[in-house]
C-alpha cells in the first residue's frame, strides 16, 4: 500500500483528535474504548506542562487518512521521550483506522519512531501494545536491535456467557467455597451489587475508587511520566466520558464498598480496569465475588466479552478460574545513546 506518514503536534494534534480521528475510530471495528476520541482528548487535556500531544497519521496518495497513532512528547529540558497518549492508564495501545493493522502501515509508524530516535535523539516508550497486532509485530522486530528493551505481559479476557459447569471439578469447588462464604456474610449483613447508569452516580462511585485505588500498575520506566496530579484527574476524565458507555461496578457489605471496577464498553465488549478491593475484607475474596456479579450482569445485557486487562503473575491463578483467553501485550523502551546511527 502506497502511503505517507504525517506528524501533527500541539493544537494540530488536538484538532485531528477532535475531527478526522472520530471517523477513523468509527471505521475501525477492532478499536477499543482506549482509542476513542473522547478518552484521548480527555487525557490530552491533562498532560504535564512539559508534555505535548502528538498524532502520527498514515495517509493515502490523495491525502486520505488511513490510520493514526496518538502519542505524547515529554521534554523536560534534559531529554525528550515519546510515550502513548493516555499511558499508563490505557490498557491497550494501538493505531486506529480501517488500515490500523496493515503491516506496511504499522511498519511505517515504527520507522518514523526510529527516525525520531536516530535523528532527534528522542527516547521511545511504547507500552501495552497487543503483541499480535501489526504495531506489535513491528515493535517486536525493532526491539531486537541494540539499545532496545522489551517486556511482555499477559492479559485475560472472558468470553460470555460464562458456563460454570464447564469448569474443572476443583475450580468449581473454589467458586462454591467462596460463594458459601458470601452466603454466610449475607445472613448477617446486607450485600449489594450495583453499577452506575448516570453521570452523577459515576462520579460518586469514582470517589470510592480514588480512596481504594492502588498504584501497582504505574511503571514510569515503560509508561513515561504520569499526567499532572496523576489519579486526581480521573474525576475530570470521567466527566467527559459517555456515561452510557462507562460505568463503575461495586460490591458493598452494608454501607461499605469492598470491591469496585471501572468499566468501559464498546459494542458488546466490556473493558474492566482499575480493580480495587478493601484489604479488610480480603478473607472474603471480594473481587471474585464482584466478578461473578459483573459476569452475570453483562451476560443478561447481551455482552459477549469481558476484558480483564493487565494480569500480573500474582493474579493469573485467580483470573484462570474464569477460563480466560490469554493474550500478550508488549512494552518496548529504547535508550537513544545506545541506538546505532
């Protein structure tokens, strides 16, 4: 495919996100909510002062956009680094558009990143890229060069409807044991599952997540600097998102929320991120209980996939009890002074 790559920065990048990006997103059935123009624009408006939005656009010979990749440039005066826009909070980084996974298009994006490194001395940190995507394959290839590092991670997704009867006998026993524990708790306490449906309830539930949210996902080495204020900007971002496609699911014992998950949706796919639990209820495995409620809720509403996102090693056994499909993502980091020129 004959194409060229253009780079927009600053206000031009924001204009592209607010205009042509919307059409590319609508044309890309494989895109996730992390590529939606609302999500990216919301995070772009909270970049640190030393950061600037950048959009790489692959265009046809007639100038028609084929695919685009949203990034940010961090320049603190000492060095310059390119990171994905909305990292580290987005759990899937990919280009968007009808040709987003075209190998030639993906390779041209990576080639442009290499030029920024070799000619401009800019560092590159690309995180949470699906390993089997066109961008992932190109990054895997370049990461074999001197001066590049790569880390692979696992992500889990659960196909719906979920059939508990298909689980192994030992796994069914684990689910039954946890369910009995919650049945005993419900005999003495009020156990409530809920999910938000309106903007104000979404913001109210966010206050719970803000209080419980751990920082375990943030890795500045591969994700780059966090936006100013970090997690404090979640509330502002949620105000901009579509409350019909964004919700927080909670599980409460009496009036205390013991587990919560922020979820983004697109079509019949639900993407869960920011899982939090109250350490005081760890003995009841509240996140497993919340997942059971959430799986049933999503199934009744016609969803076909629940994406659990990043699943670090300590949590893979627990996620494995839902017969997930495992996928691989990669993060690549370069050290400019070690890259041959």
